């Protein structure tokens, strides 16, 4: 993609193994996260959990915060620091753990999809795949009853 749309910022390189899932999810939708021309920023941080708020304070772009588990409170401090922003500094916050980066990427795709019908169609197809997986799981459970 010649115009990357989503930027990923991390508190430290140790966050990459978790955050890589966001990059992979964005790539699966054809949304790059490697350069400028951005429309959404994803900020992942544990010990530097204020990162999302700092970025949000200095941009008009939507910021999605991923609190990274670790430290004495196993990420609870990162969760609170990421979601407790003052009025005027919004940071959309996703869950701790491995679902967080994936959900951050999916939220970025949804935001971009409001202005990109092709991306919105890809996301709609993704949701249909999820729906089919749930139906398949339900059938397996019901077959075992």
C-alpha cells in the first residue's frame, strides 16, 4: 500500500511480540502501518501506559490504546492509565491480553471503513466469517448433547 493509514507506536520494543498481532491483522485487511499519511494511531504500552494520552494530546487523529500486561499489577495499572483520560483527550481502549492488539486493529479498520466502502466490505466479510465460526461451534456443542 502506497499510503499507510494506521500507525503503531509502542512504549518499548518488548511490546512487539504482543503488538505484532495488530500489524498482522491490519495487513490481512490490506491496511499498512509503516509510514506517514496516517488516519488512526494505535498506541501500546505497559510501563509507559500514558503513551496513548500523550499521543492523543498532540494529534487530531483517533488514538486506540492497548494496555500491555506486565509489572507488579500485571497490566492493571496500564489499563487504568490508558482509559482514564481527561476530557478533551479521548483514547479508545481495548482489552489486556492477546485480544487487545487484534481488537485495536479491527477498530482501526472499522474507523477507516466509514470512509472506504471497499474496506467496509472486507470487514463485513470478516464478520460473516466470525458468524460462521460461531454457528459451527454451536453445531458441535449441540451434536455432543
